[in-house]
């Protein structure tokens, strides 16, 4: 039976990997929605190939350009934040949420509220509004299928047991490109060094997050929402080869792990096909060649981001949304060459120290915290730049 997929963030790294799988399994899928932020040329090219009902460009100013690029097809062209939300409400068998940042929150939430199952890559949405999103999923009956490789691994390991009988969840982390670098040397790293991840090929923002270990902190928050075993039962373990994607230990001390080549098409395929499996073109694991797997405890002195995230989710309320927004601004400032690498996490810490936002009760509250936190982060970035 053909299933309908709506893909948000089609032009990104996860979006392209998703389309690579769909392209190879054309009989199984029909594409309902394709979206992008501002790259009209790429979005129109994908739309002409995959023939969705609608293509949405987030940048409202490019509506005309998109309509022109799709002229002569029966594909609807739409633009802007409201159009993204409207597209997310359209019936689909699965929404792939692969927009980067809190910008993906409104459409992801709209899909969940409509009761559509969501393959969730967009971790910033869950970090910012985890309670609201999981509550909405419970109400609507939407299933959240984690795409982030660690969470997808945990989801798979939980199929072998009951969540009430979990003793520990162990999130693995590669440690990023600066795992063995001194703090002094990290002060001088460039954006191109930070985005060069040793194992994974990913978008720029998540690559920088992996280098600061903020990514693992965001994933800790993500895991807390997806797998409610208690924060104290979720640990981080550095595993430089990225072969074991995470582990679940049960009360009998039996530990299940999910392994695979570091290729996002594996967790994406797992979410697309769930509860079935689908074939992928990925490289099977060759453990004899890999020969050894290494592990070490995380160093929270050189990489303070994970502790910051643990404190934010322990406090709860709007803290994670505040942290996430500050991090988005700081990462963009680092990528633009405006602040140093250590200033990313320093900026996040300053924003957190400067204000304690009230607990959010609605998406509107989350967006207010997000906006205030971005403004505070921009202020600290300006200060850093002129220091
Ligand atoms: P990316 O930067 O490669 O792509 C992001 C996509 O979002 C693009 O299609 C872009 O057009 C769209 N987008 C960006 N800003 C937008 C905005 N303001 N409004 C609407 N659309 C916007 O990012 P990515 O690496 O594919 O990551 C996507 C998400 O998946 C992130 O949340 C990331 O943390 C998560 N994730 C990615 C990977 C990976 O391997 N890339 C792994 C795990 C989780
Ligand atoms: Mg991950």
C-alpha cells in the first residue's frame, strides 16, 4: 500500500537522506508536502521530481519565485510560517520533521495535534516544548518516532522490554572533532574545523553542537521527554567510533544496544518503515575490520554544555527553551566568525544566568521565551565581539 509522506526541511541533510530512501522505494511512497527555508531552486527541483501536492518556502518574499519555478505543474506553491503550519495539518501517513531549530516547532506541533505520526529529527522543537509536544501526542494519538540516531537506537532497544523495567539509558557520544583537544587550543578553532565531524556528515548547526557537546545535552533533554525513566537514569558515554548508537540496561542488568554504520539513512529508514523494516543501500557493519570499540567518561570541564543542559531540564519549565534559543543564536554567531568557539557555551550560560523565565503553559509562552532569549543572546554576542 502506498503511504503519504510530508517532508519538512527537504533540502537539508536529513531531508536529502530521506528522499534518497524514498527515491529507491518509489512504489511504497507518495510525497504530500515538501518544504525548505529559502532555497527555491533546490525545492522546485525536488518538487518536480517527487510531485508533492504542495511545496512551501518558509521565506515569504520568495513566494513569487517558487510559483514561477513550478509553473506548468499542478503543484501548489505556498510561502511563510502560516503556510508551513497549514501544510503540516494536511492528511499524511507520516510527517518527517527535519527542519533545524525552533523554527520547526509550529509545523511539528500542528502535525502532532492533527494526530499524524511524526518521524522526529527536529530535536530543538522537543527540547523547547517537550511537555507540550508529548502531551499533545497523547491526546491526539500521534506516535513520535525518533530519528536522532541515539533515540532511534533506544526506541529499538525498548522493543525488547518494558520501560518500567529500565535501570539505565546510556546515550553514546562521539565526542566530536575536539574530543582530545586542550581548552586553550579550543579557543582558536575555526568554523570549518568545528563542522568537520569525524564520523557523521550533517548540517552545520548540529555539527557545531556536536563539537561543543551541546548536541549531547540537547539529546539528554530529548531522551528525557521521549523515554520517561527519570533524568538520573540517563547517562552519557563517549564512544569515538559511533558504532553503538545507544544502550538500554534493564533491571536484570541485561544491556541491549543498537549498532550500525554512522549513516543517518539507517535510523531514518527505521522510522519510515516502523513497525516494519525496509532495505537500505547502507554499508553493513564489518566488526572484524572495525576491530575495537572504545569508551570513556565525558569531560564536563572542557565540555560544560552537557551539565548546563542537565541543570536546565532538571529545573524544567522554560529553561530548556531559553537554553536552546540562546544556543541557536550563539552557534550562528560562531559560524559567522563573530565569536570564539568557547564563547558559544559561555553565551548560553550568560543568558540562563541573566533571567529566569516563568513556566510556559502554551506554545505562545514558548515563543515568547524563545524571542527574549534570542534578544539576550544577541546582546551578549555583541559584547563578546566588542570586548
Ligand atoms: P540542515 O541545516 O542540513 O537542514 C535544515 C532544513 O531546515 C533545510 O531544509 C532548511 O531549508 C530548513 N530550514 C532551516 N531554517 C528554517 C526556517 N527558519 N524555517 C523553515 N525551514 C527552515 O539540518 P540537518 O542537519 O538536516 O538537521 C535537521 C534536524 O535534524 C535538526 O534538528 C538536527 O538537530 C536533527 N538531526 C540531524 C542529524 C543529521 O545527521 N543531519 C542527525 C540527528 C538529528
Ligand atoms: Mg544524535
